[in-house]
């Protein structure tokens, strides 16, 4: 089976497609220190874009992994997540608190999706 990589550099790819599954890397927002809800919205725009490049969309999500710099921001993140999610197509999901690589990053999201 062929492996396709999208937006690749020496360290990582933003998307790796193998078989009928698109694996997205952990994505963060563009605006450091924006609110958790705003950063989540920025990430979801990127996810939509990368899923489209992979030939799929959020209705085909399989899994989501979400890291928050502070678990007390769980509800703020979910405001954006719940509004974005394709109704009836919720993926499996884990959400945990984690120290981020940059103190201005409040949320990071990784997803996988099926490709028809």
C-alpha cells in the first residue's frame, strides 16, 4: 500500500495517508495567547483544510486526541468543538491536561479520519 504525506518537513508531516485512513498531526492555533475557544476554532479550520486535502471531511472522523494546558479550560474548548462537530458523527475522543511546548498554546488537537 502506498503512503502519501502532505505538508512534510524534515521532522514531521501534517497528514499521512495510508490505506483509507488520514492521520493528522497534532495541530495548534495560529494566534498564541488567544482564548482557548479561539485557538480551538483556528485548529478546527486547519483540520477541515487538511481533511479536504486528504479527500475526506469531519463527518468521517474516527478518533480525536485533545491536549489542554489546563483542564479547567475543558468547557471553553468544547464550545468550539461541539459547534464544529458533524452531528451524529462523533469520533472516539480523549482529552487530557498537558504541559505545552509554548506557554501561549492552550490547546492541541490530533485526529484520524476514514477516506471513502
